[in-house]
């Protein structure tokens, strides 16, 4: 013992007279078998959704720099990717089109073209994989030269009700092309009710709605906007961010207001997005609703782990697994993640 250690122990109270603990939580951590028996959260690959970025062409694969392991795929390669995923136990897919810039315009016209990239992909995937569960993103940003989820008025206002009409029409097109579920990610008010009414009127009563209920104006979407080239346009009278419709990261109670509205309007599943920075919101929604809850482990969350792993600073497998498990523990039933296939492989291999 050094002198300072000796002084420390001399100054410490004598614990020998204290009773030994009877409750020893460590008993249940002694080996993998007992840890497995008492594990509170399990996350099988069936609860994951794999987002897919689509491009025109055949045999086309464009890696996305800020999202290592992810690529934009032409429809034929997306069909192959789904086959691999289904094999691994991941059967749900969320489709995002990366449109050629020449097809984007201020009115997001291509969004309601029944032969657009998403509709063609839906038909091909439906035909190739009858059992796949096909989800589509419903928002205008991939189609808008303004890079916003809604229509932009000349004064820069993001128009709510006009946008909702387009989203409802889009949803019906997606259902007709084979979508099982539409996922409005735009944060316009009243869109869930309008989409439900439009789907029902067109006879698509089986088409479900997963609403992005609490979608935050987050900086963690950066790599995704690179993937779709969908960042808000740098132009006069075009807002440079999405803060007038996506939620303020400072707010949690407001998520409960959104959840009550979406539930009333007929949403089947409520989504919180991003994931890890908003675990408290997931937990609060879990307590407030009996609907299933989804969470989106977004592009930036994925990219952070990939980048740190490349530098040798984090263990990719361990950190991705822990992240997804934490999101499930907070209360999410469904998780959207770019790591779905890796996770499914790891899950199979066993922890
Ligand atoms: C847009 C949309 C976004 C994401 C999903 N849908 C980006 C945005 O709101 O700007 C982000 C997903 C991710 O970052 O992984 N409708």
C-alpha cells in the first residue's frame, strides 16, 4: 500500500459490522443461460423494416457514401435484395425513390404519376414476392424541386391542406400498385384522416397507415437527404429547414398531442423518429396508446456507428445491436433500420 492508500483506508468507515446483502441481483447475471432466462427484451428480425432506396435502370447499384453498406438500387436489384432479406427473416420494406432531378418540379407532379418509380417498384416487388410486406413513404420531398415534404407557396409557406390532397392521391396510387401500408412522413396536419378516407373511398380498406406521429426536425437525417438528394433547395423564399412542420426536438408533450390526433384519425401504427435521441418519447407514447409503436433508427444514427467503427473506435455489431435493443426496450414494436440484414444475420448466429 502507498501512503495515500493507507490514509484512505484508515479514514474509511468499518463495514465489517454491516449485514451482508441478502438481495444479490448479480446472481441472475452469472452466465449466458441465466441472463437468457431473465432477458426482458427480445428483438427478432420479424420486427424490423428495411428501407430501400430506388433508382431507375437495370443492374444499377449506387453506394451511398455517408451510409456504408447501403446503396440506391434499380428495381431489379431491389427485388433481389428483398429475396435475401426474406431469407433472413426480414419481410417488411419501406420504399424511397431517388428521382432524377429532371423529374422534380415545384408541384411535385411525379408524386401522382401512376407509372412513377415507386409504383413500378411496387408492381415488380408484389409480383416477385407475394409475402413481402410493402410500405411506402408518403411525402413530397423526393419529387419536389424545393426539397420540402409539402407544396411551397410563393411566399415560402408550406401549404398544409393543398399538400394533404396530394398525399391522399399518392396513397391511393400506392395501394393500387400493391402497397400493404402507406407511411406519411410529412407532418402535415390532418393527413391521416384524409388518407384513410381516400383509401376507403377507393376500396382499399385493407391498406394500413403507419403515421410518422412524432417526427422531429432532426439533424440526424443528413445522410438520408444525401441519398435522395432531397435537402431543402437553396433558393429565395424556400425555407432552409423543415421546422414549421417537423417537431421541435425540445418537445415531448407535443408528441402526445400528435399521437392522440393520429389515433383519432385512424392511424394503425404510430411512429417516433429518430430513435435513440428520442427514447423518452417512445416510452411516453407507449404509456399513452395501445396501438403498436414504430421507431426509425435514422440515417445519421446509423452513419455515426459506421464511421466510428471504421476508425476502430466502436464495435459495429455490438453498438448496432445495443441501439436497436434499446429502442425496443423503450417500447417500440417495429423498428426501421438500415442495419436490418446485418442484424438478422447476427441474430441467427446468436449473441
Ligand atoms: C422525408 C423523410 C426523411 C426521412 C424519412 N422520410 C427525411 C426528412 O424528413 O428530411 C429520414 C430518414 C433517415 O434519415 O434515415 N419525408
